[in-house]
């Protein structure tokens, strides 16, 4: 098996506890274990991370930036999801 036939893996690294994982880059590896080890060596050499995720690129489905208006528009017409739609009684302290 050559590196040209190895699957592409997306690498996500969490820098500190409590923070979100952030996309760090991509790499080729023959399997998920090797992808995880290579991601550790490549993206956390200076102890920048506390957690790493590797995901096969073929398993990721994403919305297209070109379709963002039509894809996300339906959320704007649901005014009942916004707190400004409701009247809050004055005696309610925490909401």
C-alpha cells in the first residue's frame, strides 16, 4: 500500500480542558490508529494539546458556503425561538 492510496484523515486538536476541538489539518494514514499517532507527532509536538480527534475525510458531510442563504434562512422565520417574542413577568428574576 502506498501513501497515495491511504485515506485522508482530518485532525482536530483541543488545546486545553474546556475548550473546543479545532481543525488543525489533514494527513494520510493507512488506518485510524496510525492516523492518531501521526496526528499526535505532527500537531502536538510542543505539548499544545490535551485531546486529538481524527476523522476520515470521506465521513464528513458539510453544507456548502455558496448555499448558506437558502440553507440557513428557514431559521429566521421562526420568531417563537427568540426570547423577544415572549412577555416576561416582572417578578421573574432569573431567566
